[in-house]
C-alpha cells in the first residue's frame, strides 16, 4: 500500500493539502504524471507531495486551483503549509517577525535568514547533514519568510554582521558570490541598513552570539536569541533593554553603511572561481 493511501488529513496541514490534491486529481480523472507535466515537475516529486513527504510549491498551488476550479483553495492553504514546516519552537518567532515594524539583527557566522539567497540557505542548512528532503523543506520555508520584505510597507530592517560572515564560505564560490551580490542589492533598499563590524574593532557587544530584536506595532518588543538546538524568545523589559543597548554598541563599533558596502564589495572582488 502506498504511503499516500495511509495519510490522515487531520494529522497536519501538509497532510490535509496532500490528500485534497490527490482527491481532486483523481476525481478529475487526471493521472499523477499528467499533473506533474502541467506543473513542470518530475512525477517523483509530485508523488512525494501527495504523500506529504515534500512541501508543495506556490506555483503548483495556483495551478491546482486553476485546473480543478478551486477558487484559490490551495493558494490560500499554501502559506499555512509553509508556516507549519518550521520547527514548532520557531513558529512563534515567525509570527512575531511578520508583525514587526522594525527588525534589528546581529549575526557573527552567517547571513541572517531574511537576506539569504536560495543557494546560500541550502548550503547553511546542509551543514549538519540532515536528509536532503528536510533541507529542501527548510529552504522553502526560509525563503517564504522573506515575503515580508516585499510588502507595500515592509519592516525597517537593520542588519549588523561580523566581518567573519563575509569570509566564511558557505557552499561554492558561485554561491558565496551570489550571496554577497544580494547583500549589496539589499543594502540599497530604502528600508534596509547594513553595517559590518570589522576584525580590527576587536571585542564587541555581540560576542555572546547572534540575536534579533523586534519592535512590534502592538504589544511589547521581543528579542530572539539563537541556540545550538533551538532559539529562545525573550520579552522581559530588562532583557529587551539589554539587547537594545548591545545593539547600539554594535552599531557604534561597526563601519558606516557606506564603508560597510565598500567592505562587502571588496570581499566580492576577492572571490575567484
């Protein structure tokens, strides 16, 4: 018996999506291979999607709505599928991030998720060598988080990076080059400020590790601190104030936005095929 035959749509949003897609496809008398051809994907991938072993794409969702005349059923369901692909402990932060008016982030090892390219995100997520299917699911979910930067009123984004981030190669040279080019493009956005803390700044207020501070339209501000296995959301006023102070010290130690852009450009020039 195929795994898809044993799916319970009540198990998860992904299982609900998968069983609905299969039910409507079979009701329409359409083979899996035929739908895969329309979706420009391998039949093996569609088979995994219908078995809830892989995440569906936004394009497949729109196609299914059109073919099966579902009035945006799958299109509206897709964001929920992506949301619940995040680890359970991370979902509250994603919801807060979507509601943030201002995001201030510090990273010492890698580019923050909101500014990662697809190839760079894949390289970062593959470091611990999880199953390839898991990597692809998390890449899809991570890229979906970036939709907040494409809204009509995106959040104010202030990113401080340790210079180490520019030189720690993740993936191939082409992957790293693409990521640095993306940083230069992002730095030009009106809502984004990007600064680099250079090596010669010595010790700085971020030596304790990466963190993000969110300013919300309603409710108290929060701080997210990365951890080895999972992160932690802090909301105590004293903790938020301490994070704000640390961030102020980081921006003071960092290069100006213009000089930071120059440093990224120089790091890009140093990359060779």
